[in-house]
């Protein structure tokens, strides 16, 4: 089902992070930095992937950028690798500053690291790993999109994505606790409770812009009778944009703070809110950075948590959402963790009219926002929108009015697509619907 978008004048995109970073490079610095980086990466995995690829192009039809640009080979996964990592390896690191700038643009703004292409590669080549390695090189060269670099710096300075001070974080929790006590008497948002069953963790934008999601979680936890807590100290933010910028040192600090908070509180497991990239950072990237086979504290995503609560009868669904809904499958929890069936169990339990996308689950198209692409900021928004016409067509074909997006980056990316392609839909998190669907026992209801 074709969709139309308003035609806009194409202008050269100026990103100071790329422009100014490239200006500081010299041929010698580029060659030394690249070869040192490649040596530090170990080489075996990268070499296996690069040397195995036979340039067959079977990955192309899997990429939303390629499909949305009418089969332009520049946007095919193998084309992106050829213009980046192969260029670097072929020239043994001897590439020009302008080439580095172009390589960075491709790696950061034309690939979401969604790994859909790897599912269609006959050899299972992890192109996301190759592009992530390119980003690491670009970071070490100091050529990173400005907005993404700013976010990585916020992690370094404050251990959260949004520059929140500790008192601001705590005040937000008190505010949500007070707000929801108008509905649930004696509702609590516990802080620093040692030995709790669950440490709930969120991403920085929740206390900054979407505090009601914390209130939603508090209502669900209290109604279900969960023994839970938040940390009042660093480690409450599970987001990790440094992972996508290539700054693995900051990424390691962020992940360590997250797990150390849980260990300090002696909780039994961590439940992460509705975010995909943060979940990827603990099950796929952060743990490998530390050399852990398994994390020191078990971690589950909110989708699995909701599934358990409903399946086990901890919460009772009494009022289903009536508008027709569809479900966007976030790459990092569906393709990356296999939670597609659990998500559909939850959505069917709380919604009357669920209309699945096609394709779906691990085959669903990426939202074009994850992988750090949306965090490259406003300069790249139009490119991002044009890179996902296929997602707009997929959503429109369902006839749904609401797109459920259990991931923050996906939520923002889908909202952008809906607006750009004028789809007349709107987005919701699962908790937005779940919180109104559950039964609140009379004994817990606050007096009007």
C-alpha cells in the first residue's frame, strides 16, 4: 500500500561532529588510528565475516533503507559494508579525511544495526557487527554525529542520558508517587530497598519527559503486589547511547553502574522498562565488553514481565482497549531476544482488535530510529524518514488506529513516520494500555 509524503527541498546536511572532526584529521593519524583499532578488535571475527561475503546481495531485500529507496544499491547492506569497512581494509587504513566523513555518515545514519539483513544472508554474516566496528573506528578518529556525541557525553558526566541530577530523579519519583495516590491509596515507589525481588530500571527520557510511565509502572507493581525498588543513586538509567557512538569505554561505565546498583541493593533480578536498545546493551554488548558469559543479576524486559503477571494471574484484565491496534516489533527484543509471542499474548489480553503487521515478529521492519540513528538528531531526520517508507506502508496496510511500540526509540521513530507520511495513527506503550485495563481491588482504591 503506497504512501505519499510531502516533497521537500533536498539540502546538504551539515553535522558539526562530522565536519569539524574530519578537519582535525591527518593522513598519518587516520592510518595509525585505524590500524591500532583493527588490531585491538582482535580481527578473527571481523575477518571471517568480511572474507566470507560473496557479494551476492541477498541481504538487500531485508533492508528498509534499500527498499525505501527503490532498490538503490548504495543503501543495500553489502553496499554499505563495501563503502565503509571494505574501503578501510582494502587501503590498509590509508583513507582521506573526506572519506572518513562519508564512511561515518553511512555507518551512523544509513544503518540501524537492526540485524534483519543477517537473517537473509546465506552465511549468517553479522553486518551490524561490521558497521559497529566502523563506528568504533570513527569514534576513535573523533568523527561522530554531534547530537549522538552530546548524548554520550551526558552519560559520561552524569551517568544518565538526560543530565538529570540525583535530586531531580528522586523528586520525579516522589511526584509520581503522590500523583498516583489519588487513584491507589498508600501507593509506594520504594527507594533503595535491599533484598527486593525486583529492581526496576528506566531510561533517562522517562523522568525528563515521560514521567507518567514511571507512574504506570508503580500502579502495576502495587496492584500486583510486587516486592520492588528503584535505586536513588547512579545506575537507575539503563540507556546507553555510547554503545551506538562507538565509545565502548563510556558504555562499560554505564553498564557497570547499572549492574552494581542491582548488586548493591541485593535484588533478585532486574526488570527493564519498555526500551529495546537498553536491553540490547545488557544481553548482547555490555556483558561482552566485561567478558561475562552471563550478567551477575538476571535481567528481563518489560514485555516478559507483563506476560508473567497476566499469565500467572498476578493482575486481572477487566477492561480491554477498543480501538484497532497493531504492534511494532522492536528489533532488539523481538529479533534479538525472541519476545514476539509474549508480546502478542499481552496485546491480545488487553486489546479487543489486534491487527498484526506483515511481516511480523523477527521479520518485522525496523523503525529507522534505533541503533543510535534517531540520536543523530534533527539534521538527519528527513533522511531517516525517507529511509523508511516501507515501514509506513506496512503500518498503513493494517488499518489500525494505534501502533503499540514497546521501546522508546521505536516510539519516537514511529511517531515521526506517522507524522511525515500523514498516516492518521498514534502510538502507545504497552503500559499506557495495561494500566487502564487491570482491575484495582476495592480495598486499594483511593477515596474520591
